[in-house]
C-alpha cells in the first residue's frame, strides 16, 4: 500500500528584526492619538499586528511602553543635538541645531506632542529623566546664544530656547499639509526668528495700566453661581490631576455640593470638559468677530487679537493648558464640533495674516498661526503664567514674531 504523501510543514514564522521598533512606533502613535488612559495593550498589539500575549513578551505593562515612548522622544532630541559645538561662528552651530531638531520633529509628527501633553503621567523618577532631557536640549540651544547675544539674561535665554522648541514642536499639534522640504524650511525660519527676537523694554508701566483697563472685561465675576463654579473648579482639577484622575466627587467637594447636584447642570464629566472647551473656543472666536468689526487694518487687527489671546491665557492658565492636553478625552460628538470651531478660528487668523502679508501663502500663514498659539501655552508654562505686564509683553512679542517673522516692525 503506497504511503500517503507527506504534507509539508508550514514554514516557521520568524519574528521581524525590527519588531522592537514597530512596537515603539505603534505605542507612541497610540498614546499620542488617544491619550495614556484610553490606550490598552490590545490596542497597541493590534497596531503592530500581534496578539496581546506576544506583546507582553516585550513589555510587562502599558506603563513600560508609555515610559519608553515618551523618553525615546526626549532622547531623540538629545541625540540629534549631540556633538554640535561652537567652532568659530555661533550662528552656524545654531543653524545646525535647529536643522537637527526640525528633522526630528517632522519625523515624529504623529507622536511628537506626547512628551508635552502626556508626560505628566510619568512617575516622579521618569519625570525627572524627561526634565533632564529637555533641560539639556535647551542648554545646547542656549550655548551659541551666550556668544551671539551675550547681553541676554539667563531667563531670556530660556525664553528664547523654549520658544524655538515650541514653534518647531507645533507641527505635531495639527495636520495641515505641506511638502516636507517646505515644512523644514518654514519651521527652521520660525525658530531662527524667535531666537533673534528683541525683547520688549522692561519699563512699560505707563502702557500697562491702559492694558489692564482695556482688558478688564475679560475677567469673570467673582460670584457667578454654581454653574460657573463647577466649570472653574473642574478645570483646576483637570489641570492639576488630569481628566481621568478627577472624579465627580472631587469636583463636587471643591464646589461644596453633593455629587448628585452636579447632574442638574452636566450629565457627565465629559460634558463638563466639553462645556469648558466650548467656552474657550467661543471666547477666542468672539474676539475675532468683535475686533475685525472694529478694525479694518488686518495687521492692527491681528495685533489686538494677539493681545487678547495672551491676556486670556494668562487670566485662565488652567484652561489654556487643558485646552491642549485633554482634547483626546472629549466625547466624540463634541470633539467634532470643537474641531470645526477651532479650524474656523485658525482660518480667520490665517486670512487676516494673508491680508496683512499678501506675499505669504495661505499654507505658510496657517502654520504660523498654529505655531503662534503653541508658543503662548509653552512660554506661559515657563513663566508660570505670572500675570504681570512684562511677562505678557514677552509672550506677545514672541507670538508677533512667529506670525510676522522678520517683517515685524519692532515697536
């Protein structure tokens, strides 16, 4: 009796050599898109194309993958600026540093915002590692400034290096299309402009009082009722602890009511977050409508919008941060609505900028607007939103320089 033919054994599956890199990229992209708490090991495994069990052979927990993703981004910035030394011309060293950071930011556009907005979920020891990475990159940017702009104070150098990293990193905050070469040129120009920006004069007390009076309408009444108190206290808690770590009971305790009382105003915690976002978006879009109706000159209108935007950010620093950091936690329907409002506001600023600078393309103007918004948040955090005239003036100056570039007439 003839023997049955042997069935060929299926070829043994081999693990791809770049599996570790695949997992690292999938983790970074997932955490950046969905936020730390919304990502599961199953989600990351699915993105890689393996089972969760196989993923656990590479990492023991979601936190390990998160930590590695965040610190890897910071390490890339450290690595790309290593070995660039001042040898003769400090401007050349600065250009090389900027170019290296820009290339790193573009390569990580989908996940580059991770360390800025989700890094707060690192434990204390890992937070220190990330902070040390960022300090090192900032100091490397500042080294050429010690020679090129020797009259700067230490705080001014930190302001400039932070602004440069912010405008480069802003590419991760939006998805506006642009060819890579053009994007590289534009982001490098943003960074070069802020690093060479003049600081405003310190003696601005005379103008400061007028600014305080003109912006008094931005302040909220001290006792605006339970609805406003709920919005305010929830924002403080979202900022301090994060949206996911804040409970309805925490918010109720901060306001001094029972948790059940919140449901008279908001069906869920997500609705509180959405109301806060809508409030912020409506105020910024309302500023556009009122200022444009009063000011026909587009450059002067933009200057007034900058002043208002900075003032609002300094008056409500928690909202300014939460607006960027908690977007992934908005309910889906609200996220769509808020995204449309934000796009409308960006387009309004973009159109004003193109009207003020007709030679500027709309694509470039849009990138400038996004970078200008980002620099307010990052520099505000640097100065801890110290709401004094000079701090606001410095942030306004950086925002104006990003918008108008070297065509800005320094006043």
